[in-house]
C-alpha cells in the first residue's frame, strides 16, 4: 500500500500586524525613555520639578511682563500690568532690541547704503541652500560661485566698487561682521587644515616639521593673543606708512587659528582609515594625490564630520573676541548700546544679552542639526 505525499508551499507572506498598543504612542515613548529604570524615574521627577519652577518665571519675564514697544527707557521702567514690581523694573525690554535692531545687524553701516549688505546676504542664502541640499545638481559650479565669485563680489559691494560709495570697515559691525568672519574662517580653515594634516603625516622631514611647528604653536596660544598680535604687533614689522585693515587682520587671525585646530581633526580621521584602504589604492596604481582625493580623504572627512562642525561652531562663537581690536560683532555692538542713556534701565543689558545669545544659539543649533543630517546621509553602513 502506498501513501501519497503532499506538501504546501506558501506563495504569499502574511500581512504585518501592528505593534501592541503598549509599544507605540506617547505612553510607550515616555515609558521607554523616561521611566525605564528607577534611576530614570528619579531623574525625570527632578527634571520636571526644576522645569516647573523655572519655566513659569522665565516665560513671565520674557513674554508676559515684557515691554515690546517704546521709544526710550521710560517704557521699560514699569510693568505692563499690575503697576510697579518690587524692584521697580519690568520684564524683558524688547523695545530696546526693536529700536536697535538695525544696528545689531549692520553696525554703523550708513543707513542709505544698507541695501548693499542686504543684497549680499540674499545672494549668500541663494547660493548656500543649494550647496547644502545633496540632491541639487551642479555642486562644482555652485561651489565656485559661493567660495570664489561671491567673496569678490561681496568685497566690492560692501567696501565700495562698481561706482558705489566707499564704506570703511570700522563702520561695519553687528551680525554682518560675525557672518563675514565666520564664512571666511570656515571657507579657509577646511582646505588649509587638510593640507596641514597631510603635511604632518608627510614622509618629507622638512614639510612635516613645518606643519607640526605651525599646528603646535597656534594651538598653544589663545585666539585673543593671535588677534592682539595681528592688531598691535603686525604693524610694527611693516614699513613706515604701510597699514593693514583691521578686518583683514581679524580674518587672517581667525582663519589661521581655525586651520590649526581643523588640521588635528582631519588627522584624526586619516588615522582612523584602515591600512588596507591605502594598500588597495596603491594596488590600483593611483598616485599620492589621486589616492587622497578619491579614496582616503572622502572616508576621513565622513568619519570626523562631528569634529569639523564642532570646530566651526567654536569659531563662530569666538568671533566675538574681535572686540579687542576695535571691531564690533553682534555681541560687541549689543554691549556698545548699553551705554545709550536713552535706554539705561536695569533690564536693558540682560535683554540685549539674551537676544545675542539666542542669535548665536540659532546659528550653532542649525549647524549641529545639519551635521546630524549629513552623518545620516553619508552613513553607508546602515539603512536609512
């Protein structure tokens, strides 16, 4: 007697079932991230208590009791509602920021010429945004326009050219100077840092010694010293009658300082590349610069994106040190306006500093978020 064998092969997969209700939604997120362990519970409770104590007072001072409009200090001397506070002063004096906003952005740049930095800012944004979006084509042309054409055009527009009135750099200030210093520092420090990092790893003793000496000397002194030397010491070595613009000195000082730190960040990425990558490139018959440009450097830069952005953020904030050489960036011009007798109140300084701090945070947070985006975009080891 024979028994017929039968088999069944499924040709369709079962539909995926939704996760349990306890594993999705806000409740699941809170349980997983805030209440997972007894330690997390204690820390969460402490954080909630601190926020409940701080946030209401902060919101009240920043927004509810704040003075938003006014023409002088008298508008910030009393509260909006409820008469005078015990200390005799109101909440935040945003009327001061509103009255001085143009100075905070442009410094002492002539009023009737401020369309020029505004135009430069618009062009900068129009060129920067496509550069930051990976899917936008023609990156090479975009980079040439952003890093080569725009700086030259901006110089003639801001300083004077094309028949425009000359505006001396001592009149520049505010956020405009902060962005100029930061952009030049970022644009110069990355390529110079790459060259210095490669020079430090060079097999040629002279090149290696020069790069090591440059990096260690610059990293061993604070930026304020570099700016002071560029402002005070440099003119002493120039021939009689020669001078160097203060803004140019600051640009050179910031770029040199950032390049030394960038070199060490890039060198860390180069050291993290496995030896097999170098050997594989050599086996293909690639020259030194081909090997670095096509194989090694793209991998090294991808590995150290957080360090690169961290250097950029630090440099952006350090631009406030140019105040010591007589230039007024955003923080400098805000502090300069504290001496205006028309706005001399107890809350004016803290309000101005809060405004400056928020602007710095906004730019730094933006760079940080973009860094995270690029890390995820370039992460070839995981699915996105």
